[in-house]
C-alpha cells in the first residue's frame, strides 16, 4: 500500500483551496455546505508549565517556564465530510535555562533535558469522512492513540505533541467491537520541525481490534508493523494481546485487573529482534480510593523491546529515565495509590527497577501528584525522584502546571 503525503505547507494550501472551492459552490447551490464550513467550532487551549530538573551529572539545574497556545477549528459535516486544523505555539517565558533536546545550536546542552523546544507548528490538519455507517475515515496530520498509549500515543505530556501524517479507519459496525487501521507516512515528534530528530519518514501499518462484550473487561489484539525509512535498523513488528477490566465486589468496592503480552520481531530491514513484553496489574477501588500493584517487563534477547511511538512518560516513572529501554531490558515492579481530598486529586507511586538480563539493580523512583479543577482551569503539581543504584544518576523533577480551554 502506498500513500503520498505532501509537506505540511502544501497540505494546508491544498486543504484551503479545496474548502474555498467547495464553499464557493456551496454558497451558490448548497447552503448546507456553506454552513458546515462557516459555522464550525473554534477552540483555544492555553497550558503553562514550570519544570525544574536536578540531575547529579550536571552542575546546573534546568528551569523551564513555557506556554503552549493551541488554536483549532473543526468544520461541521456535509454529506459525511469534515475538516479539522490545529496550530500550536510553544513559547519560552524568560531566559531559556534548559536543554530542549532538539539538537539545534540553541539547545543549551549545559543544562539537563526538558524536551519542550519553542516553535510554531501545524499540529493537526486532516479531512474526515463519516458517510458510511459506524465508520470514520481520516486523511492527513492527526493524533493517534491506541489503548493506554503504551505502544502508539501522542506524548501528550510534552508541550509539543507527537502527531502523524496518516490514513486511518475506525469501524464499530459489530456489536461491542472496535476495529482500527492506520497507515503512517510520517511521524512529527516532540522536538519540532526544525530539529534534526523532529520527523521520521515511515511506511508503517497499525492494526488494533478490541471487543468489550465479555462483561468482565475488554480484550484487544494488535499488530504494529513499523518500517522506519530514516533508520531501517529501528523497524520492528509488534503483535500482542491485552485484557483489562473490573469486577464489582460490593457497592463500594471493585476489583481491577490488566494482563498484556506482546512479541516483537525484526521487520523489513531491521536488526535482529526477538523480545517479549509482559504486564500484569491488580487493583482495588474502595470508598473512592484506588490501589494498584503491577509488574512490567520489557524483555531482551537479540535486542531490547522498544516502544518508539509510545507516550513513554506515563510509564516506568515520571523522571523519564527509561524513555528508551536499556540494553539489558527492564523489569518494573510498582505500586500506585490514587484518591481525592476536598476535591484535590492525589496520586502516589513507587517503582523498583531491575534489568531483565544480568540481575542489575537499576534504582527506584517515587512519584507524587496533586491536581485540582477550578471552573475551566486545571491546576497540577507533580514530583518525581529517581534514586540510582547501578543505572543512570540521581534525578529529581518538579512541575507546576495550569491549563484552560475555551
């Protein structure tokens, strides 16, 4: 399968020409089309964040004060057709005192990494079609998240989001079933369009099918066939199963459970890969408090299990020490506790990290978070402390964040 995607500027130009031409015709012959184009919904989202990083192998701490401004517009639908465009701007407030990880000359490598480079980009720009029953097609730059974003996600924590030039189909014709397919032509990473590592050319196929009719949970089967055109050795094929759900024990208590297994093999011109992924988690909800205990393995044989398109910040600790799987793999034993006090959401987690091969004690990590919604404003304070044993260095991170959407 081959799909041609234009550059972002040409994509927007083509989209504008198409909509302008359609609107002219609609104004004369079809008021409903004109209304779909002009009476859509505009959105504005502002997210400020302060991030501080204290990392033992640097003499200086990183301080990042950034504001993300997001502006978007969704047309209405006409005969099943619609369009969406979204722009993001990330600005640094004050002096930049952090390494933005962009590999540009302005990256400030004398500081620890805070991967929020400044810049303005087209975050999304796609056409959609919903004219077939229970089916949605999208073509263009878009956000894609599968399941819990462990393998395919948008890296939504960072100020510059990861999006994809893609063709996607989602079908819900069968009862309790969701079938998803995506062809990826390009990945727009969090480092920005001007970064040497800002984009990845791909010819990748994503398959995801889930069924929730069991009553006890949702079963998902997936296959992610990533062909990296820029670094062919990084290509991979990942196939797996995931089951997640809950069982009501009593009116105020619920048992939670998740099991997942995946196999990763070489694909196209990749290096030799034969790795396994395992995840098991058991939890209990009681009187508004949720506790979980889990075990995750990113295995290693010929090479370590990799998750290049994941929202990796959400896994294996918020200090981001394990965004890339170590050469000897990773085993993460964790416990998590979440609840609320006087309307403030609270979360705490503890991770114990070891290698999958070689019995190496990597270290441990504590995560803490408090969040509060006040009208349209969401406030978050967040903390992570990684204590190193035989991997990396002691790292402490702290965040203050405020977000409002209109």
